C-alpha cells in the first residue's frame, strides 16, 4: 500500500463526499479509490467513512484523521519543493480554476509557452463559470472575476478588464440599434445566471460614480460564458462582456458595439489561494506567469 497516495485519495473523498468525484478529480478508476480507502481503514483498524447510496461522510475517527492527513501532505509537498533549487526544473501537478472565457482567450493561447519553460509540470483546469469552493475542489488557486466574497482566502489583484455592450448585426437589423437607454425597452438581453438562481434580466451600466441597472426582457438565460457569447452571435440579444474576450468578433464584424457611453464598471480580476505559510514553488511561479500574461493583454 502506497500510504501517501492512499492518504491523498482519502482526502479527496472526504472533501468531495463522493467516490465518483474523487476518482474524476484524481483521474483514477473509482474502484481504485474504494480499494485504497478499504486498505487504509484496515491498516488503521478503524472506519473512516460512512457510506450510503447517496453520500459519503466522515466518521468521528475520520474527522480526527482528516486534518492530520492534510497537514502531512502539505508538509511533504513543501519539503519536496525545498529541494528544488533555482536552477532545477519545476515538476508536479498544478490545479487551477478560472472562468471559461478567461481560459480560452487569455491562458490557453499562451499555455504552450509555460510548458516550454516547465515541461515536467502538469496542469488540471476546471474552467468553471460558477464560483467553486477551492478547498473542497482541491485546487491550488482560482482566477476570479468580479467582486470577491469575504472569506479566509488570500486575494492578489491582477487588474481590471474593460467591458463592452454588443450584439450581432442580424439582431440589430431586426430590432434596430439602441442609441438611448430608453430604447432598451424594445430590446432583449441575454441573461447570464452562472449560479442558476432566479434571473434578473437587467442591463448594467456605470454613470456618475454609481452602478445602475435597467430591467430588460430576455428570451434566453444561460449559465456559462461560452453559451452567453454564442447566444449573442446567433442574434438572441445584447450581451455585456470583457472587451478583450470579444475583440476578434468586433474586429471581423460578427459583433457590433452598442451604447458605448453606458458601459459596465470595469471587471476586477484576482488570483485567490489558500492561506499557507509556504507555497510550492511551482504554484508560485505559475501564478506569477498568469499575472504576466494578463498584464500583456
């Protein structure tokens, strides 16, 4: 039994409360996860997890074992990193989450450059548009857009992204081009609801140092930024996105900017990560690389 790997699998199950999700997270068969937990429980001579058809949760022994496991794995990670000198190559897995459009327009086009510099690293990207729990999902850092929640995580601001209002030429041909806020009563927006709560269907803008919203009808509500953009490209309404993410569509005429004097407030971007006394070198270097390519936009 590889005790370190077994402990990693136990932590993954405890955090996700699911053998299936733990297997997907670690990219191993579900049967391997189950076998490792059984071996660990047999080795410790105690049950760590209560299993049912619907969920998995920690026993009292599991509650006591989990924080010690996490501490040991983090200390082992730090110990290994301590022996990597400045001249040695980085290695190991980097787990990160970021909005899908940020991934596809900013990070993915440059990611081959990272691997040229650090070929012994591997990256696992979630690319979720909803806000995840970094601890439960076991990610090293998260790129987060918009206002930050108050929590125990550390936030490092990267900057801000200019916003733009736009729609497809086909949509504007059917409904006209709005030139005043009052015109929006005759238009539709694409409603973006990443948290799947009840939609608000509002047009946002920033004026006279204050944020304002105007109710605008919508015919479609989506929960991902890729679907949000696709809906606009297919003439389903007006959208409001970071300008950098749609600059090619604006340049080639697939989207047209509207109401430029009524833009949203620039969207803040930050890297957030867990509060640790020491951070693995590969994570620190990757965060610095993300910051550098963002500033080059």
